[in-house]
C-alpha cells in the first residue's frame, strides 16, 4: 500500500526542520528596476554574457560520397534579436569546417541531392516565406527553386535527383469588398488563440531544374505541421524507385485532432493514395526501407497514447496490418527510426536513465545499445542523427561539460569521434561538476523503482559546506533530465547554489510502467518522487535546509505550483509557463481533448470532473505561501496564459509575494535570443533575492 502524499510530505518537512505554514513577507520594490546590466565581457564562470557565444548545432546530413556532412549552425544576434542560422560543411575525417551560407539570416532543413552535387535547404524569400534554395557546395552559387505563395514546411528529393516533393499550407481564398470582413470560423478542437480554422497542408512536386510546381494532393484533410515543443512534422519520403510518396494524413486541421492519423502511399502515376496500415490513430514518422519493401514508423505501445512510442515495421505498402513492434523489449520511448544501408536493421534512440542511447535494432533479433562513452545524443523529442552510405552515423551530442557538437561513429561498433568545434570558446569557462543520484521509489513494493536525478555543484564547491539548493524540474512530463551539458543548470550553479534535477514518474527514462504511472496521478505521485529525491540529496549533509527553492517550466511549472501548494518550506519559487488548471488545458490549449488520455476521460463526462479538479495545482491555492515568480508567453498555445493569471491572483490577492512577467510573443518559450536571455535573468534575479550565495 503506497503512503499518501501528505504523509510523505509531513516527514519531509519534519526532516527539513521547518513548519508547514509561514507568514508571507511584504513585497519590496520591483527587482527589475535595479537589475545590473549584462556584463560586456564574459567571466571565467558561466554568466549571461556567455549566452552570446553559445552555438546551437542541428540536423547533420552526410553527403552521398560519405566524405563530409552539412549541418545547421545557429548563433544569437542580440542587436537585431535574431537567431542567425547558417549551413556548415564539416569533413568527416579531419573535422575541417567551412561555412556555406553567410548571406542569409536563417536557413534550415539541408538535404543533399542524390548525386551529391547540390544541397537543397529552406530559407525565407523577400516576402518572408520559406522557399527551397539550391546550393552548389563547390562554387557556393545559390538558386531559388520555388515561388510558393505560402511557406514550405519540408521537402524530399526524388531518388533520381530530377525533382523535389514539398509540403506547404494551402493559400487562403482571395476576398474582395465586404467579404473581407466576413471572417467567422467554426470552432473545433483547436487552441483558444485560434483566429481562423487552419488551412490544410498538401503535397507538391517541382522539377529540380526549375519550373512550375504541380499540386499532388488536395482536400480538407492535411499533412501534419510542427507544434513546438515537440518533434518535427512527420517527414515525407519517396520510395526508392521514385514511384510513390510516403506521408502521414491527418483527417482534420484542428490541433486537438492530430491524433487521428494514417500512413499513406501516393502513387505519382495515378494520383491515388492508399493506406499502408489499418491504423487510423497515433501513427507518425514513416520511413521506407532502402529497397522499398518495408516501412518503419512510430506507434504508441498497444495503441495507448500515454504509452511509449515503439518502432513498428510493416511489410509492403498494401495496408494489411500494423506490422511488427521491433523495439518493445528495449522498453524505451523512441523518437525516430533510421534505416541502415542494408535494410536489415534500424538505428533508433531514446532517453535511458540519466543519459540517452542509440540502439541498432535488427528486423529479427535482439537490439544492441551502441557504446557512446560519456556522449549523450540529442533527443529533445527527436533523434538528431543521420546514417551515411556505408553505415556511418553522425549525431548531435553533448558531454557533461561540453555544449552540443557533431559526433561520428565510423561504424556502429566504433567509438564516437567529435568532429566539430563550434563551442570551443566555452573551454575558458569553469563549469560545475555534475553527478547522478539514485533513490528508491517512495511507493515501495510492488513497484520498487530506482529513481534518479542530476546534482550539479557550484564551480568552486568545497566539500563539507552546506549550500542553498535549487530544484530545477524538467517539463514534459515525457522527457528526462540527463547528465550532460545543461546551460541553465550551469548558470544556476554559478551563483553558488546546488542544482538538483529529479526525474519523476512520467519521465521517459526508466520504462513504460514508470512513464505510464502518471496517468490519473498528475501531482501526488510525481510530488512524492521529487520530495524523495530531495531527501536523498539532503542525506548527504550538503544542503542548507533553510534555503531551498523550487522551479521549473511547463510541466516543471506544474510541479512547482503543485509543490508550493503542498509544502511551505520553500524559500522561493519560479513557475515558468505553469500548468495550474488542467481544465484550462483540456478546453483551451492546442492539445485540448487529447489530454483526456492523461486522466482517463473528459472532465465533462461521467464523474471525471472531480479527478481533473483534484489534480490541478490551483485547487490548493489556499496552502500557497511561497514567494513566486511567474513567467509566460502571451501567445502560449501549449500552456494557456490564463493559468498564469490564475496563479498570480491566487497569490497576490492573499498577500503572498509574487511577480508575473509576460512576453508578448507566441509559442511555449520565447524563441528569440533577447527574450530567452531575459527569462534566465529574471529567474536568477528572483532566486538571488531569497537565497544566499554559497
């Protein structure tokens, strides 16, 4: 029998030596008014000035000859508030690097032509619409291939190199006269931020030598589009003979209905599409095998959306069944399937304990986890990797004290080689060391999980000292904290604080049972896990129990709000994009009705409403007394800003010290460098007011 959350809470609080209630302090003047400027020159310890030197690396693509790769390299431009993305070509043997695009503010999605003589990529045209451009890597010449009236989302080369298929949203009908103001739209399972019904995305074909694009598909249904944070939209792909296009079809353009999906094969000769499997929900990311006889795709275990996604392989394109689940025995949540050149095995990746792994999964037989030493592949809802013509594997990865770079396995049994040095400037920084902690599940038998988390020390930590601690709780919850480079954890540690990142039930690092245990237990179970992890850190005798803060973004904001409603020993809290009211999540967010799977049923059917209310942190507002900073985008479709307002008033109206800063932009986290840096600055400033420095 598991201990009730409040029983464990009382024990945790008693061990911390503090009372369950405390008087809220009087709010001082706005700390932002006296905030010091960001230093112009970075210091030896990580500070906000170093963010300007941090380079993001993504989407490595190995050339058909296997000698080099091209990747997207992004750096912040604070003066113009832009993330400037360029293409870099890196030699796979020597690591020699040259920049290919220096005349554009942003590029994305590089793909080599089948012959290796051109690189296609997406970039904005003069009307700020993404178009396909072709670059000759030998002489650097660039040609704009498409003139789509709407932005192109993705594309694929035909295997003969003679054409490219692409996906773009349909153009809105032209209106004149009074019709211009007739803009009522039918509301469906979409976000409350919608101002119109989304138009469908469809397929087109354009000759590689230039010319008019030809529409391939039409209708009210749509191809998927990306909704960050999350994976890219399911890619389109030609079969090896170029006769068919593989894609995912969504039956509706409402964001909450994107679970209704099917795998399709479009015959380019007849224009007819046929389903590849009988599945009509939750299928995604299909990839045809090198010989075209099979398709690998992602599908949740047993068709249950809250389960791990496994890699399935279906024979042929005839729609006869769901195929075989080839990764079930690994028991991890897979983000992608990449065929090896011989078509007999699949490379895939997933979070695994406090790292992430790559597995080579044969079509028949046991998978092999590749030996990557202390390199962690990038698996932020997507495996950022590529397989070369001879089975080389390139991937973006990090090490505990090294930001993202490109690594190569010459073959699956090789050791990883780092071939890029985009972040070498940060070698001058003295980072804090991190280590993995484990502790037994607070629930005990029969689950007996061994839970884990990451503890990061200040760079100048001296053993024997008791320091303030900041809980930094990951979002998702289908995600995990890993023992790898984490820029914000290092920024917090540089203030002289211990930083603890616990993996709670719902995280995707410890098996499907652990991940699924959060269903209809959104707060209590994860809360017990976090507090048990905190006790494991405190048992080391290094934590100042009077100075502990709780923070997080998204589901980390949910956990922050939940915990300040169930304990008051916290010195301070930062709730970023906080989920506070699950009913708002169901009725107003982009995923809306799909969230019923996380609880068990719609709040408006049966007796489910009581479950939604009991698991919403805002229900416990009258127990909240922790000084709390709230941060959120006004256009957040994933976690509606209504929930930030509810938390703000729940605290402010009762005299609890609080500040709420909203960023007037869309998305779940500010995408531009200036506002992203401001999030970090306000977060640190708030904690600095309440926590002493170690």
